[in-house]
């Protein structure tokens, strides 16, 4: 039987390069042949130059890649509408899929969504966005949560202990934002470790007591993130400021942290109850006060915390792998 051929189009830079590799691995585990196309620089006559950008050149190069590799499915993981799906459709008879990681903040679905007519599948990590798009686009729209690479994000190996610099009773990974500062300001009396840009900068984090919890003002790469999550008793996850009005999206850290065996303390969003059981597999809060109360309780009740971490890890690693997410996509075709 012929292997399904998947062309995965994304920006192979920073964390997204790792994410693309993990997504590709899920399809490969299902017996697919996968090629990743890095669109970064496709719009330049000489790819390493920062000037001479051409929308037409980018789209022509994409069509050449598709014609050359002849995939059964082209998957686009893009932040903006930079490809002309109508032009691709005119010369390609296979399936086209777009993936949304940003929900209602995804620029591609703000305003005109007529471009969706030229694709076969739009997968979104937001239940809210799926609900908004389905009345117009019907069966093209699918909700799908993130998947996790269980070889990359895994519980710590007892034979190779996590280095002390990555260990903490409570960790948060992500840059300082007004909303995160507001929540975390209630936790200055706890052993909190803050990883990410801006936490040590007065401009973004005015609370001196909170700045003292910063472990370094830099963007955390995924290898470091895995070590932090392996070394944390609890991992704190606070919704992005821009998504708070819609209360949507379980971000990648929800799955990465639970796969690493950490107890996840996460903000309650509409997708959570169908994904994990709050109070049994994860800890969930809807306000700064609830968050603080959970930290206070489980900083003492370590036995129950360990049970929650174990249950969350078991659920994530059994149901939310990249292999299983890829299998769902293949079932939509």
C-alpha cells in the first residue's frame, strides 16, 4: 500500500521548528511520508537576504514544491494569510489543510473568511473559533487540541536527575504580561520560579518582590522547558492576555507539562473539562484568589498532589500524543 504523503508548511524558526518536527513525527508514526517546507525566506530571491520580499515568489515556490513532491495532503501551520490557496487549488488536486493555534486572535479568521472555500480542512485549537466558523463552513471545520511528543516531553529519568537550577516547587514558563503579573503577585510568599522574558524588568513587572522570583529574562527553548517541567512540583499556566475575553485554548504547555509528570495548575477554559478532569488529573482556577488557594493547599498536601500529577500524566500520554492527533487528521480525509 502506498504511504500517504504529507507536505507540512511552516516557519522552521525557534520553538516552531521543534513543533513542526513533532507534528511530522506523529504522521511518520502512522506510516506517512512527510516533508517539511520552511516558508521562512521563500519570499526572497536570495533566501538569507532581508530585502526583496515577493508575495508572488513565495507562492510560486510553494507550487513548485507541491508539484515536485506530489503530496496527498498539504498542511499549513501559519500565523498569517501569506499563501494563495485559490492559486494552489488550480494546479493541485490533493487535500489542503490549515491549522489555527491562536483561536479568535488568528489574523486569518479576522474579517473575511472566504479563503476557507479553497481548502478542505481547517483545524483549530479553540472551541470558540470552531463554533463561530461552523455555521458558515460546516464540515470543513474541526476542533483539535494540541498533541505532545512523548519522547521529548517525558517524566524525569531517575538515573539522570534534573539539575538543581531547573527544580522548583512551583514554576511558570512564559514572558511577563500585565495579566500574569496580576495573578503571580499573589504568590510572592511561595517558592515560585518565573522563567521567561521581562520578569526581571521593572517596566513589565513593577512588583520588586515578584521580580526576585525571576530565573532569567530570556525566551525559554523547548529543551529547557522540558527540564523545568520535569523539575517542578507544580507548573502554573495562565491564559494569554489576548485570549482572556473568550476564555479559550489549552495551550501547548498544558500537554507538555502533564506529559513530563508535573502537576498542572491551569486557568479554567472552555476546553478543559473535556480534556482533563479538574481536581483529579489537573488543578484548575478561574480567578487569582482560586489560584492562590490551590497553591496554598497543595504546597502542603504533597501526597494528593502526586496523585493528581500521576493521573494527568497518564491521561495525556495515553490520549493526546502527536501520533493520535495525526491519526485523527488522517480520519478526516
